[in-house]
C-alpha cells in the first residue's frame, strides 16, 4: 500500500528536524508554533496548514518541499471530486455561493464541521474525521487574507436545523453574526416565506478571477462537478442572482440570525 501524503509529510518533518539536531520543542520555537502541534503532525494526528508547511520550507532551506506535500495532504482529506475546488478558492477574487443544506464550509466552526462530518461518514475512524475537519478549518485561512470577497445566501432552515446540539449551533450562529459584519463577507438568508425560489436543485458556487473566466461548482449527494462552459456558468450565475433577489437584505438577514441566536 502506498504511503499517505500525511505520513510522508510527517516522516520528512521528523527527518529534517533530527538532521538539524533540534528537539520538538526547539523546532516548534523556531517555527512559531506549539510543540503540541509539531508532535501531532509528526504522529499523523493533525494535518499541516499552508502556513505551517511554508515555515517548514523556510526553516529547513528546502523551498517548496513541504508545501508540495501539504497540497497532497489537503487533497487526500477531501473526495476526489472536491479537490480541484481548493485551488479555485485560493485563486478567486470573489466567491458567490448558495447553500440550502448546511452552513458553507468556509464559514463553519470546528465543532459544527465535526458534527457534519461525523453525520456524513458514521463509519469513519476518529482520526480520519479529525483530518477532514482540520483540512476544512485550514481552508478558512482565506478569511484572514485580502481576498477573496465572499457573498453567500443560505436557506433559513440552515440556521434553524440543529447540528451537533444547542451549544454547537449557538457557537455557529455567533460566528455567522461576526462574519456577516466583517468587511469582505456578504451574507443573506433565503426565508421560508420565499416562494418558488431558483435554488431547489442544490448548492451552487461561483468563482471569479482577476485574469481568467469565471468557474462554477455544483454538488449533489456523493459527487460534485466543476463547470467551465461559459454558457452554463452564465446560467448558474443567473440562478444565484435569482436566489439573491428572493432573499432578505444583508441587514435583515443579520437581524434574523441574531434573533435565532438569542432564542437558541
């Protein structure tokens, strides 16, 4: 059986650290991360983030080595049909999305993500679930960068459906309130009262780029599809626009999220 990318990353990390004659604590101090995280990565209990891998490259003088393996680790943490989306997210200047089943992955708390993943993959080991959740959280480094701008519409049912229990939902709603008031995120809610809305067939995400045509991504149970045909991307863009036209304004959406949060 071929060695996993995570195992390769862990092996390279330990080998380079020992070659530099550094303890885990000394390596962690130089890296700017906790010794607990360094140990967890070496033991394949945590997946490395892009920043962690970049700092490893800088410290070891092996430019690109750890970043390349981190990319493979991230790909292994997602189904094959979703892996191309990771690059789209990093390159986009604007992301537009519609979600009717759950909070979008880029906006989830760790506890909410874990509850969603456990429900979706009930037979997976805790270690496998932890890797998926860690990879999802790593994607959220986008939220602290200068781009992209995010504009999401979520169905009201997403806010009211209990995922992980009351405490998990309360924390998730608090996070959504914070994100909805941030500079680069627009959040709208499609209410139960919206009639005949255009988003009944499933979630849609559109990616806009500075120097390339827009790309879309659609997903169904057990699969997903990257859409590059300009006509189809345009049609999906129209669907997203129609959903927005039926949704509450960002201000009213924020008020509703706060109201649901206070009652949860």
